[in-house]
């Protein structure tokens, strides 16, 4: 036989569940719609460069996806912003420095990234970045990126490291010099709507 307290608690719980289920969906405030990102414009697609240089070697190259652009980061731990040198430009085809060998890069446009830093230890010659010329960048998976299509290591020659970045199309880009890294952002579109 059920105790009066048990019956009362069961009725209260059942009433709470029914009352919660009976609340109409319109009474619950809807989550605000996500506003479209206001994307920067005016980066342009002309060559960007800085004449610095460093003996600090490249340690890693990584990528990331953002609302308005895809990003590539070249890590040079210990390098200062005034020591970073680079040239980033669109090319018809990527040719390896030194050998002149053509390195195929997939996509509608090819952005050549040349960093004035070796991908090896200048004193020992040992590689500091585990890439092979002509191959995709190790650890970089571009699945799901809006702009990036391919990323190839071209090599390191006379203290400069060369990368081919395959893009969906020729789009505006910017280069940021930060302590210990060089950042290349390529916009998803030419307009501010992202």
C-alpha cells in the first residue's frame, strides 16, 4: 500500500512535468540570429614584402579558418618583428628557388610565400621543419576551407623558405608581422560581406 506522502509527491512531480510540457514554444524566447560578419576590405592583391631577414629557423607552418578569411601562420620562435623578411605575391606557376623546378599547386590561383628564414638550423644544417620539397605541408589539412585549396613546400634555399599556397581564386590578402611568426590572411571574397 502506498503511503500518503508517496502519493502526494508523485502527483506534484506529474503536475510539474505536465505544466512544463504545456508551455507553448512561442513563449520561449528565440536565440538571436547570428549577424553576418563585417569583413575587412581594401587589402588588395598586389605583392607585399619586407626586406628584413633572420637566422631564426622556421619551426612550423599551420593554418586556420576564420569568418572572413583563411589564415596561414609561419612560426619562427624567437624572431623579432623587425627581423622578419618576406615576399608574398601571386604567381602563374610556382618554381622552386635554386633548381627552377616547377612545383604544381592546386587551385584557381597560386600565392607564393617566401620567408627570409631557413627551415634548417644554420649551424648544423639539420631540418627544423619536417617538410619535403614538392609535398603538401605536414600536418596541414585544408578540408572545409573556403579559400585555401593546397599548400606545398617548395624548399629552403640560401636562408629563405618558399611555400606555394593554392587558392580558390585570386583574392585580397594581408601579411602581419608578429613576434615569432608571420601571418598571411586571404579573404573569402572581394566584398565586405564575407
